[in-house]
C-alpha cells in the first residue's frame, strides 16, 4: 500500500472536480465511514471518507454501501451543518495525509456560515473533524480524544482545533536544484529518502531512486520534478501491482516492479479495486462476528454429537449377539439351572463351536433369554434412531457450513436475511426490532452480461429460492457449482449465447466456496428441471438434464458485469 502524502496530493487534485459542488445527502453506513453525495458539473458524485485503521482513505467511489435504519449521531451533526452546503475549497495540509474541505452552508436562521471538514488519514489514528473556522473550534468529530488519551491535542466538541503535529522533514515540492543536489548526494537507500522528505512512503521512494539510477546524474533534478508532477498534476496514471505477495499502488507507474502493472482511469476506481472488497468484508465481519461464532459453536457441537452417536452405534451393533444368546438359552433351558452365572452351550449355527453366555443367577434360564431378547429389540430400535440422528446431524453440519460460506461472501443486507432464515427454522432467536418493519422481498444481486442479458445471483438461501422460483421463467437458464456450496444463478433468457453462459458460470463460481480455485465445474440447466423436495431447507434443490462448464472465478469480470 502507499497512501502517503504524495498519493494524498494526487487525490486532492482529482477531487477538484467536485469543488463548487453542492452536498445533497450525507450518510454514515458504519462507525468508520461517511459518504457525501455531491452534485457537481451536472453529475452526481459519491465521496467516501474512511477512518478504518487499515483502509483509511478519501476517494470518489462508484460502489454502494448499505446505510443503517437510523443514522448515528455524528451523521446527524454533519447533516445539520453541511447538507445543502457548497464546497468552496479542497486542499491538502502541506504534504501530510490531511485533506480539508471548506464548505459554505446555512445555519438554522438562514445566515451563511463556514465550516471545514478535515479528513486525517493516519492509520489507526485516522479521524474526521468538523471545524468552525471563525472560532477555530471543533464542532464534532468521528473519534473523540480526551486529554487523558492525547496530551498534545484534545479532540472534543467545543475544544480549540489544533492541527496534527507537523513532520520535521523537508517539503519535497519546494526543493531548489541546489538543495536537491545536497540532499541526494548522501541518499543510498529508500529509507534515507523517507526520513528526510515529507510525504514519501518507502514504495514511492524506491520508485524515485530507481528512476534516478536509470538516468545520467545531470538529469536527476528534471526526473525528480517530473516524478512530483505526476502526483501534483491533472493527469495521474493510477496503477497497482502485486509485489512480494502484497498489493502496491501509486498515482505514477511503478516502473521498478517486475510484475505487470494494472492501470485505471481514475484514482477512485483504483482505490475501489484495492480497498472496497476488503473493507466490505471487514464491515460484514464486524456485523456478523456473533453469527460466525454461533455457527462455529453449532458445527463443533454437532461434530461432537456425531462422535458420541457413532460410539453408541458401535455398542448397539452387538444386537446379533443378543439375539443369538436368547435363542441358545431358549433351546438349552432344560440343561441350565437357576443360580448359575454362565452357561456354555453348543452354537448350532457353527458346527463344533461352543458359546459361553453370561447369566443373571437370580433369574431362570427363560428369564435370562427374555432379557437378551429385550436387549436385542432395544439395540435394534437404537440403531434405527441413531442412524436417523446421524443423518440429521450430518444434514445440519452441511447446512451450517453452507450458511458459513454465505456469511463469508455476504453483504450487510444479506446478513440480516441469513439471521431471519435461521430464526424462521428455529435454530436461533429472532432479534427484537425497535420499530415494526414491513417484510422485505429478498434483494438478489443484479448483473448484465456483455450481450445485455440480465443475470440474477442469490447471495443467501432466501435469495436463492427467490431467484430460482419467483423471478425466473421455466425456460430461463439456471446455474450452480457442481457438488460445491454456492449461489443460485439465473440467466433471464431462454436461449442465451455461449459467452453469456460462461459469464454467468463465472458468477456462480465466484459466489461459491470455490472462489479461490481454478477450473471450477458449474452445472446449468433450464429452470423447468430444477425442483425443491417437499420439506427441504431454504436453498436446497435437486436438478437434472444438466450440462457442465468449467470456469475460473474472475473478480474483475464480476465487477465489470455489475457495472
């Protein structure tokens, strides 16, 4: 990663397109993210502000994040002060990872007021502050820091605003050629550059040094200026590469990387690629942490139950012995006396073999035989019940494993539907809602093939049933990974072309347990050949007359079909 001061400068340049734009809506999907909806240049834009400790950033995004039913308090404060306001200035604080949005809005009585929304991108110390510049006062902030937590600057409503402490480094954009020559005469490694010039990460320092060492020394300053211009100009070249197993990105080509570079049109689309899926997974993980723990516990309990049942099954499997003892005791009762503790008799099923049978000395031979017959009947019934319980436990484990896979690939909305499903089946208690909500229809993912044909993807069992049995016609094409837990996918077309089938199969493979695999088998058939057995759990179907296609999951293709 390289969201350093230089990349922040490039983002600031890209954000100039929303300057003089009007803030129409403000949402806070979770405790770490704010989304500003801005109308600028006859277009609608979404500006994402994130304080996530690992994925903190500010960017224009094309992705959609689900909002909670009730907005958090900080969101309400921002709406009060900023909604309807115009962004008059967007500037970076020096070369730090801080971007300030100056906004002119109206107060409660309609008078003009100035506010500054300051976004500090500092890893786990990231924050968003709403500032009243006329009084240099903090109106509110995403994170509150009392004096006990930060002696340098208190971040609380009503406190004076103190900027983040500046770095004691040289500003790279103000270097003269003479100063450049003096500084770079002693630089030997990227770490030297990072410790001397502000705004440089190790990645961009390595890139600059690579470019310098590839050219004559008398051209170094020109190379240096061109390098900085690629961040501070209007035509960055967003790209990323996987270097040493880690995804690295920059606003200028990473020519020092041996790997192939992937380019993007804008910094926003680059950041969506790099961060969004990971951040979405973090959002879902925080919302579904208790659900994942519950599923793991249920699977562990069922696995333990199966071990106990298998032991009971082994013990009950001796029923043939009990039946034999009963028969031999009945046949030899005339020769056995009450009070004996055991009897050795001939086994008439095997010539020349004798069997020693333990006896209860308090019972007669016939009573002992009846006791063994009773144990035989009990073991026989136990085997039937154990087999049923083993089958039920196995079905539940398979079901919970499928739910767990769906949770791992779910969106925040999908999690609520999964909880509802588990509550309806009686596995867990339904959550109490503060307000009565109308039942919602499942909302499967919508995609469009390159041929313009709509494709639906179920992300959980409720959506799977809805996609397969409610939205599709009998002659539409249905797809599912072969013998692998995954989503139901429907092509809403009777005779789709081969490319559409391959794209839909890629979606089925991507939204399955085999997402990280290659050459995944995907079955497809007409909806008329897909049936739901009576009493089956949600999402479970049987199908026939299928064909199989092998595809490799492709995240870039999935994103392309989504757009």
